[in-house]
C-alpha cells in the first residue's frame, strides 16, 4: 500500500475494498486527494471492531467498516453510494436525524424500531446508534459518523419474556381457580373434616403431578400416557394390576389437568370400593384416536374387572360430577359411567377436533 493509502492499514476486508473501489466515480475523487479530515475519520473507523459508517459531504457518500456489513445484510454494496439510497426504505425515519448531524447536533437513540429490507423482505429490527457530526480543521461539519449496534435479539427476548410472564399469570389463574373449585366441592360434600382433608390432599397431589408434566413441556401440552401415569403415581398401585394401552396423543393443558383429576377419582374409587380394593382385581385403561383436527373419534375408557360387585352410590359427590359433567364439558363430548356386575365402566367419547393439543398464547 502506498503512503497515500496508509490510513487504511489494518482495516480488514472492507479497507481492501475501499482501496480497490473506483472513487473517481463519486464526488470524493481518488483516495490520494481525500481531505485530511476524511482520511483520519476513515482510518479510525476501519480499525474499529464496532459497527461504524461514515456519511460524507452533501451527497451523503457511504463508507463503512467490516463490523457494519452484517447490518447491511444482502443489500447491494454500499461503498460509495448515497446513505439515503442505501437506507431508502427507512429514510423518512432516519433522514431528519442525519440532517441534525450535518447541522452540528449529534443524536443518540436506544432500541430504535425500524422495518428494513436487507434480505428481500420487510424485517422488524431495532438499533441503538449515534449520529455524530465530523468537522474539518476549520470546525466546519463535513460529514457524519454512524456508530451503531443492532439490538433486535435483545428486544425480541424482552418481548418473549413479557408474553411468557403474561401466559404464566394466565396459567396460574386457571390452576388457582381449579384448586379453589376442588376445595369448595370437596369440603362441601365431605361427610367429615378428616375425610375432606384426605380427599383434598389426594386431588391436589394429582393436580401437582399433572402440573409437573405440563411444566416440562412449557405448558404447550402433555402426553396422555404421562398424564395417566402421573395421576396414578400417588396411589402406588402395582403395575401388574393396571394395563394402559393407547397411541401417542398430546392433550392441551386444561384437558390434561381435568383428566388427571378424573383418573385420580377413578383410582380412589377403585381402591376403596372397586377392583383394586382386594386381591386379583384389574383395571384396563385404553384409548383410541383418529386423525388430528377431524371428526374421527377419540374414545377413552376405564374398565374394572375381578373385584367385588359394585353398585351406584346413593349420593353423588364432586367425583361423580367431575366424571359425568366436567370432563364431558372440557372435551366437548359425552360420557358413560356404568356400574356393571363385572365392574365399573367409564367411557369418554369426542371428536378429534375437540382435542386441544395446542393452546393460544395469551397476551394479557
């Protein structure tokens, strides 16, 4: 590099591009004729690892460093082009700030939102930048330097955090409302305070297991098998006494919680009065599913066998209402709760379109 171009030393690939560029086609003319203020500014810029861009003269000629190239994306080469042309799509927003810089007043702005086109499509981005005037040896403003960092990732992360916090608050409200309803119904229908406390503890444990499963999947849904196994876990039922059969299927968060409560009620009843109350009884839990989002049927079944004779209870409490009404409502289907000679049979049937395997994110 000859002495007239030594100000570009150590400037990387863009410095080489600046040296190779035909500046005679621009108002700046050949490198050797550039004014001292421009040469000093460009030398400092190309040696910096911070994204910088110089905008020079009334024609707003663009010169940038290596670190600035990712901000440009796939835009046409910016060297030597008017800054107003390089950023034509956002000129109404940034043009007034460029004018201020050329009038001698710097502008610093954080997380400024813009919609730019650098990859062939409109893109929402954010930048923190400073437009500072460049003065020559006489104090006259002859250009501007743009020192900039893109903050898009930070702003998107903050937005996602706000959405997740709002969603968490929504989920917690739903869970607390469900706990409140369970507590109200449990203590209202219990024969004694001790019985109510024991039953309430079992129901909360079932909810807790379902909550753990949902948390592992960020509350986007839960596998039906995991929900069933989680609801059975607190009862410590021997694995050989319960057969679980069915295809992989994701349930939405609220359906998973409701099914967990229903499985807990069925298991509790089977342990106290049904097939699991003595030796030899069995429970078969099955489900079948059709095509997602279709009118094909989802059928869930709980069938007991080998236990003592069962009969319909004289009074129906929260458990019965949950199994017969709440589950049907949550799954938008119909249920059968039959106290048969061979053992209790419970069945839920609905359309696959009613299986909420995904749920919308709530923004408030």
